[in-house]
C-alpha cells in the first residue's frame, strides 16, 4: 500500500476533513409498512480532504504524491486516522490543483474513495443504540418525528376522501404512527464518535434492526438507520459533527 504523505506533524489528513461510510442495503417495502432488507455490499469509506493553508513545501509534498498515484490509476493508497488504516483508496479525479489563496499559502483539495470494500470489524448487529459517555441519548438538537400513511383523494369540486392505513385498525398494519429521529450532534468527542461509528458499522448501515429508547423513555425495538451513509465532519480533536438519522419500522 502507498500511504498518503505526512503533511504536518504526524498527520496526513489535516483538519477539517470529511469521511463518509457507505453501505449498500437492498430493501423491499410493503403497503402495510413492513420491510425486508438484504446486505449487498460491505462498507466503503470516502474522504473529502480540503488540504487548506499549506506551505509551499507541504503543497509540493502532496503534489508529488498525486503525481505518483497517476490520478485515478493507483487503487492502493492508504490513509491512517488514529488506530484505523483505510486501504485500497483511489483518487476520484485525474486532475489535482493547488490554489495560492494568500502569499505562499496553498489550498489543494482532493477526494478519495475505496475501490474494494474494507474488512471493518463489524461487531455484533442488533445491539441497542448506544448512549454517550455521559449517559445522554445524544447532543442537542434532537428532532422527533412521526409518520402516518393515508389513502387520500381530493376531488376537483373540493371534497376530500381519506382513510388511515396506519392507526386505522387494519389487520397487519401499524397501530399508530411510525416514529423517526434526527440527532444533529456537534463537537462530539472522539470517544463518543468512535461509539457511533462502531454501532453503524455493526449494523451494516440500515441493514439490521436494533432498539432505541427516545427522550420520552419509550423503547422502539425495531429501529433502523434511515440511510446507508454516515457522514462525519472532522473539525478538530474532540470536535466532530455527525447527523444520525433513525426510523422505527413495522
């Protein structure tokens, strides 16, 4: 593996940068809200690295690395973040440019993605959604949502005809709304972020269900992630932003 160059101190990816973990889940949904899910791919990692405010020497170090990679040709680049090394990375473009924004200060952003799924240590799927180290559900803001499903037809003359499928007493349908939540966590610590990432990986994105206890103390035993992508914005040590989207399913 060809490691990306060390640019400053012991770091290859300077703050800020963004990492996206992506899975691929095949999902079938029925009229009554029931779903069937199947894993189609192991996780892939993508990186958006601004490489901002570099010195001329740092810019040339990155420039040499890009030249060695021959654009998108190399598929064996490696990026190490803490204790985890992300392998089989490739540039997403054949062109790289560095912009001198101030005298002798350069910005040279690049994007990379894995070409081969990495053997992440998945852990055990189905474990309850974890709390933070201080025992809290998450960092505010916290959004709670509920979704109904209606058969609805509005006539041109004005009258509307509707029937509730969720909460309408139909056999095999949900007895009430399906819940969803958004946890928009800012400046999360590295330790709490690692917990979030580990749980997402363990459930292969939105493939597996788990239990979630909301702010009202209600336990929803059939909860999934609402997306196969988890985007983490690393802004600095112990200061990352991540939005967690969850949905209770029937």
